[in-house]
């Protein structure tokens, strides 16, 4: 078997956000994934490996090195790759650029949930955070909601203006509360440990998509936001006990486990019940989504080869 080596630019040129959502849908009809994460440390450096195995799809191991001092020498801080293995015999099938898989998995995860939970007539989308993920969200949501107008809020004006150059037509907002109240969809990708988004600002019918919090001490929304919303996650296994957005209010007794409506493995419950629902999705990622994304990228690559 020929091993496919898939770099970022060449791999991305063939991809489609809506097709990726279809791949997620198909992947969640297969048996539930087995997942595992490992960390190795050499202060201040880290090796993170995330592995997943889905019966009928195969295996993937996504490894990343994080060397915080690299930028001082003009080198990237994060490097990595994803190895994809055959479900039939365990043979290595592909090595895919780490950043390609991460970009499409992260933004695609949020778009997949929004297509299930947001009102189909959503026309105003607020992106909170002008980083790399914010730019990916602009691309993904533009594909899923092609008639939408985009707003942007960021702590620093300079970074917001830089993103505006990369995202034609996006409008920078100075006041976060005002921006949230205007939006049909709010998608947030910040590194905040203190909640930025207040539930008191939410409006009936909105969909809230929170991405940035990935550690147990991180949150982007406050308690009222959770209490006013029907809360969904991509996977209970990768969010409930691991990410502050869910873990902190659960441990404090602010919400109970029953407050989480569904994850992707419960498709019959993963929906908006009324026009006035406020839906909130916690994008936790997870190695099983890396595997689904990698398999989609590999399938598209092979079809075009």
C-alpha cells in the first residue's frame, strides 16, 4: 500500500466544509470511538499525542510538539503530524499535516453543531476572537450560512483590523454586549479563563458556540449563560470531566449532568425544539474527530489522485 503524504496547502485545496459535516455524520453512525491522550514533558516543552480507533474507520494518532521558546529563534512553536492506519490490517496509510487536521476538525466541529442547532435563517454571525481559529470559523460559517453578515469583536483593535483584511466584509464591533445582542449565532474562540460572554445578553433564538476553553480552569461563558440555554457537547467523554466550561459549574452544583441535552452520539436529541430556544454548544474537540477529519482528508486526496 502506498503511504500518502498530505501537506497543508495541497490537502486543503480539495476540501469542502459541508462535505466534512457529512463525514462527521457518517462517522457517528459507526461504533463509538475508543480514545486516549498522553503527555510527555521536558520543561517548558511538551509532546501531546491523541489517539482514536473507530471500528470500521481505522486508527489515527495525532502528535504535537509544543516548544514555547521556538519563536525567539524564528521557528514555529507547534509542530506535528497525524498518522492514519488501516482498520483492516493496521498498516500506515497516510501522514497528514497537523495544522490541516486541526483547522478543519476545530471549525468543522462547530459548523456541524450549528447546522443542527442554529436557526436555518440565521443571518448575523458574531466571531469573538481574532486569532487563527477565528479566521477558520469565518471560512466554515461562510460555507454553512452563505447569506450571513459577519461581525467581529476582539480585545485588541490591531488584531481585529488584521483579521478584517483576511476576512472580506467582516464588521468590527467595539462593544461586546451590543454585538452579542445583535447576533443570531455567536461563535467564540478565545483563551479566556474568566467568562467573557454573559447569559444576560443572550436573546431568544440564538445559537452560542464556545470553542476556546480547553483546560479545566478555562471558561468563556458564565453560569447564567448555561442556565438560560439548552446545552449540547460534541462528546461527553472529552468535555464533562476535562473542560472548565462544563466541569466547573457541574462541580459547583450550578448545573447537573441532566442539563446537558445530548452529544453527537444521540442524534435523535440533537436538535432545536423551538424558534425561541437558546442553544449552546461546547466544542471540546477530541481524537475521534481528528480521526474522522483525517479519514475525510485522505479519502478526498485519494479520489483526486
